[in-house]
C-alpha cells in the first residue's frame, strides 16, 4: 500500500491504536477510510469485478482478526498491505479448492442432467426460492441445473469466463440452500 | 445475500473489543533465547557439563562447527518464526530464514564433512540409541522456548503458517540441541550428525505438525453439515 502517504499513515496509526483500546468510533473511521483503498487493491488483483466486494469483505474481516498484531510505533501501510495480500491469497486458494470440488460434483451430475429441450421440473418451493436470487446467480443456476448446459456452454451464453460462472452458480446454490432451509423451519 | 462492505464495517466497529497488542519482536526473541539459556543451564546443572568441552571444541572441528551451526539455526529460526507471524515483518522473516539456512549449512553440511573426514571419523561409534537419547534431550530442553515461540505464532497472523511453525520448531529444537551439545560426551561422526546436527528436523515433526493442525482448525473450522 505504497499510496498511503506519511500523514495518512500517521492518522491510521492513531486510529488503529485507539481501536486496539476499544474505541469503536476510531475503528469505524479507519475502516471506512480504508474501503476505497481496499477496493482498488482487490480490483488490481482480481479478474472478475463481481468478486471485488467479496474479497474486500474478507480483507476487512482479516484486519479485524489481526488487529492485535499491529504495533502503533510502526508504519501502518506495510501491516495493512501484508494483511490484505494474505487475505486475497487465502481467498484465491479457497476458490481454487472449491472449484476443483465442483468439477467432480459436476461430473457426477452429468449422468442425470436435464437437457435444454426438457428442463428439470421444479417444486413450487424451489421456484419461489429461485426467484429470490439475484439475477446473475439465478441465471447461472438455471442454465446449469435446470437447462442442463455444461459450465462452458452456460458461460459462453452469459458471456463470462467459466470460472466466474462457477462462482456465481456456487453462490446461488448456497443461497438456495439457505432459502429452502428457512422455508422448512416451522 | 452477503451484507455490503459498509454494513460490515459498521458491524465490526459495533462489536469491537479491546485487544492486547502482540509484544515487540525484539523482546520476544530475547525472551526465547533467554529461555533457551535457562534450559541449557538447567540441563547442565542436572546432567553436568562435559568436562572436556573446551578441549573437544579445539580437538574436534565438526563438534565446534555443529555447535556454532546450531546456535545460528536457533537464532535464525526463532526470529523467522516471530517475524513471520506479524504482518508487515516479512522482510525480517525472509532474512532470518536465510540465516537459518546458513546455520543448517554450517551444522549439517560443514559439520558433516568435517565429522566424516576429521578425527571424529576415527572415534568408536556410539550405540544407535545414544542419538535418539540426545535428540530426546534436545526436545526436552527445547520445550520452554518452543512453547513461547509456537504460542506467539498461533496468536499472530502468519502469512505462511506452516513455514512459521516449522521455523519455530526448528529454532527451538536447535536451541535444545545446542544446550544438549554441552554435556554430551559422544564424539563419533554419525552420532554428532544424527543426534545433534539433525535433531532440529525432529522438531518439525514433533512440534510444528501438531501446531499446524491446531492452527488450521482455528483458522478454518469445519463447515456445519
């Protein structure tokens, strides 16, 4: 984070030291000022713009968890840069692992996959849950699970890379599961 | 779905708890090395110092090389582990890893060459169990230092957790082996290499791997089914 100037660094240092003592206002000011920096940091390291907010949130959580490792007599920028870099690397590793798991799940699903001509029938609960998903996630789930397209075909149809489509679909599955669990609760 | 980053900031600030900052690295490094010294002193007090220590260091070059190498590995490993656990201190950690590698080259490389080509090669072989005994003694003497360094790494936020834990275990075990070197009276080449110079490697298996599993559990708890 070399774009953090000396004056800015000294302000952040003070806020972080106050946050370590439990000053919530100072902490909120610090994190709010860091948001644009973190967005720029994430944008420079990710191919998909849609992933930026997720990564920024992971970095915020990483800052929160590692806040005790900062020492106020040292510059803030190298500490922040290292925490952010580590959080981004961790996130990319996690995604890599998740995508490789999904590839094997997809192979198993292909045997019973519906076709574009005969989409899989949906229960009313599933239909309602699907409608509550954000448009991008709904589209990914519909194309893969309901229309039966392969990830590559679905990605081509949407006009994004297969990896990005898998991430959207994965988020969609997760959200669907939560929504369906909510409807099952008495 | 996921809350906006602005809402997350509010939530993190709202739930903020005071924290105690990690102690400074220099103080921690001195504490660990002092603990190593105390353990060495206790070991010598309990087991007795090798009465021929100075003479052995003069007579057996491998003995001296391994002793110096272990000290360098100990300092390098401990500093690498401590610095690696603190975000932003990676340059110091990298330099300390270099020092550790240099120490290993002195202890194992130079020590090994000297041991098998110098007067140690002619010393009657110690029983195989002696090497295990020395490595175990090194582990015992390393425990206080290892507890402090590993505790610091687990409490910190290492970018490369496994490397930091391995450095912590190697450094602490090298301290223990350095201390053990002072009262061991076996000077044969194989024993010096297996029981002393290579003892820090056992630390990686005995200390770093269990700590690694603990750290992974803490960082990434299994998702509920």
